[in-house]
């Protein structure tokens, strides 16, 4: 009996010590809501994502506050001033990416998106430089995007104005652009390998942010014994890496090192140049993960943005007409449009940016990890803290936008009707970790959007009065599945 008494006493002592340790930790971090407050707010929202939740917490707890996820503190930055102070002014200190249990297993701290330190700096620098060499801002890649846009127009036209689901055609077109840049070729829409990859990406996107993903992050030791919820997610990672390995071996078998054709060629050349450099991080593992990063980040976000833009045109027929009128007055019905022509289409370019602001496709900015203790606007953020920039608090701030809850292209136009590139538009991040594909995404959206809008008028199918604009949560906030009618504007379409 006395043994049980000793065990109970020891357990009580351990619990007390753990409680005291938590209290001490609480004091180090900026104050924030209690766990009970978070739970009550989630229940009150009907267990649906409420984009106003973090902004409401900021009103009560300040622009820098802490949310406790189990024993893990998350420091939230709310508002433009707090985010700029941390991510821009202290950019180097917030350049690290937190490596969570799930992503540590999935990416092994390789590639660009989920790596840190020397690996991240080397891989990012090489990735950005290589995309420029491949013509990210030049006509070579523009012609490829224009070709894919033509294919997309043909696909929509084949429906002959009848209801169609734009999800797969848009995703296929965007991923084809990435495929040419990375692999040097595009897939056929009927290619079994492509269909397998598309399904793999879709599953991965749905898994991230799901209940079981969060469960893995909170209790990785438990999930090692309960494998079924995430087994398919890790299998999806293997499918992507396996295809990257296959493409790389084909490039090795048919080298073009003197005149590199695509990202893999450039990377293999760099591996050869750096083989005697002990500081080099250029290896197969980082190459495969970079390929995965390009496809995940380069396809999902841009395809989601284009889906939202088309849906917004269906809903806002007046804005769609203004876009079509501007394109027609500037270029007629046949003249080719390049990215450099965006200055001739300020309203159209504003519509694209406003669509991304109004239907922000990410839950929050990509998390960072604080490298050293730092004071931001009077709040101490301890070294090692995971920091989450709440970009919704900026994109929907009534102090920054005239009508933040309405789709209003005038947010990006000055009094003379010229496009204004606003610093408050933080969708692509800020500081050292700003999205390296930002320019590429804007080129794609501009060329695809103008191609579609000059060819079609988008309408709801007959009998459908409204569409559900509540997003589906995952890695990105995608639209609910919807159908539309792409009505040709010209007989040759």
C-alpha cells in the first residue's frame, strides 16, 4: 500500500512542477486568450473557420498576443505595423521556418519551403536565379503560359456554353506551366502519371490543416502507433518524390549540361560544379524536394486564385463587363497580350489583385521561428517562438481599405484610374521569406485571366440563382465545387 502512496505523491509532485513550469513559460510570452476562450469562440462559430477570429482576439489582447496550442505557444502578429516591424525590419531574425513533427517527416528539412539555415539560403538563391535564367520575367516563359492559356480556352469552348466544372482544366493548365519549367515537357490531360500526381496533390492539400494533421502535430508520439489517419498523406509525398526521381534519372540518361533546358538540367549541372565543395547542399534529396515545392506552391495557390477570380466574375457581371470593355478597347479581339501590357489594362490588373485580397486563399501567413529574443512594439518575443503573421488582419483592415468586406477593384486604383501596387497587399508574405514565385504567379494570373475574359462571358447555369462562396479549408482556402457556363463572345471561340 505504501508503494502506491509514494507513486501518487511522486505523480502529484511532477504535476505541480509541470504546472509551475507552464506558469513560468506563460510569463515569458505576450499575454493572450485562455484555452477556454479559444474553445468557446470555435464552438460559437459552429466549428467553421472564422477569418475574423484572430482580428477579434487582437482587439482584446493587442496586436501581438499568444495562443497556446497544448504546451506550444504561437505568437500572433496582427496588423500592418506589427507584421512589418517583425518580418521586414527584423527580417533576418524571422527568416527561420518552424519544423513541425509532420513536416519534419514529410520534407526532412530539405528543399526551399521547409528548410532552414545554410540549406535554405543556398537552395532558395539557386531556385530564384534558375527561374530567372529560364525566363520567368521574359518572353520565353510568357509564350509558354500563353500557349497553355490557349489550351484552356479551347477546353472551355468545347463545352459550347453548357455547364462545366473549371477545377480540373484550371489546375491542369497551371501545373503544365510548372511542368515545362521543371521537367522540360508538359503532360497530356489524359496521362495516367499526371492524373495520379494531380490526385496526390489534391489529397495532400486537403490533409494539411485537417483534424488528423493537427492531431499529428500535437501528439506525434501517439500517431506513430496510430498510422491509418496519415498513412495516405505520407504515401502522397512518396508518389511526388518518386516521380521527381524518375524525371531526374531520365535527365541523367540524356544530359544537356551545355545547354540546360529546364530546372533539373541546371540543378544537375550545379551538382557537378559543387561536388568537391564540402559546404554544398546540392544533392538528390534537395533536388527532389525543390521539385515538390515548385509543384505544390506553384500549382495550388495560382490555380486557387484563378478559380476564385472566375467565380467572382460570375457573381459580379458588371465588373466582368468593365474588364472585357477595357481589353477590347486596348487590344481588340485578336491582338496578343503580354505581361508588359498590364499598364494598358489597369482596371483588369486591379481586379486580379482585388480578387486575391477579397478571397485570400491562405488561412494566415506562413509561420516563422524567432532566431533571437526580440522586442516588437513593446512586446518581448522569446527566442525559438513560432510566430504567425495574421495577414487577414491587414487585408481586411477598415483603416487601410475603403470597403474591406466588398469586392472593390478601386482599392488598387488611384484617382486617375492607374494601378497602385500597395504595400498592404501581403498575400505573398514579406521579408526574407517572401514568396519566390510572386512574379511568376502574377504573370500567370494576368495572361490566363485576360485570355479567358476576352474569349468568354461567364454566367451561372440556367436555374442556379446563387453560389456558395464559403471556402473549403485545407492548405489553401479553395472554392466549393461549382459549375459555370463559359459563353463564347466571338464565333471563332
